[in-house]
């Protein structure tokens, strides 16, 4: 994702609101195991931000079936903060250039996020997870549905 152009986002909440098709490639680099998640991500206005809900199907050698997760998104200007359901901060992403990076430490591993908006209808992001417990690369493409 590093060399591609990106679309500046001045209002992340307005930009993300709605439904998106979701496709995520899962790679466990330590074993070479690969999987896929496909589904729908919805960003729904909620109080002063968005509720981020993801529902779909995961196909992984040790798991086949439904999968879901939720976050909460708030914003100040061009910077959005993504929080776990319990309120803990996951990451902050300033989208004024259409791309952003952040780091989240989740003992004992480090999660590096690379977030990019190549167009009005597409969002791409990856989590590069490294440490003693995990060596994963999760790459996601969201495609606007509405």
C-alpha cells in the first residue's frame, strides 16, 4: 500500500458512514497458514461518533463459520480514534492525507496499522502483528455498498 495515491478525508465520520463489503486476507507468517474473512462492515451514527460493526464468515484451517466484531469511532477534525467496545483505545488515524499509520501494543505483541483511502468507494488497511505470540498480516479491503 505504500506507493499508491490516497484521497484526503476531512470528515472521517461522514466518509465512513454506511455499509461496506469486507474482504480480509489472513496470513500466519510463522506457519504459512492462510485464511479469508468476507462480510459486511457497517458504520452507524451513534451519539458523537460511529458504531463499527463487522459481520461475516471466516475460513481458517482451525475455524470455519460466522465471525463478528465491533468498535466505536470518534473524530476530532481529520483524526479518528477507534476504541474497543470497553472503551480502550485501539488506534488514532489522521486521514487528512488519505493515509495514516499507528501502533497498538497488546501484550505481548505489537500491532502496526496502515490505513489508506484510495478512492471514495474503497478503504484499505492492514494490521502487521509481530511478537512472541503472533506473526500475522491481516489485509482488509472495504468497498462502499451505498
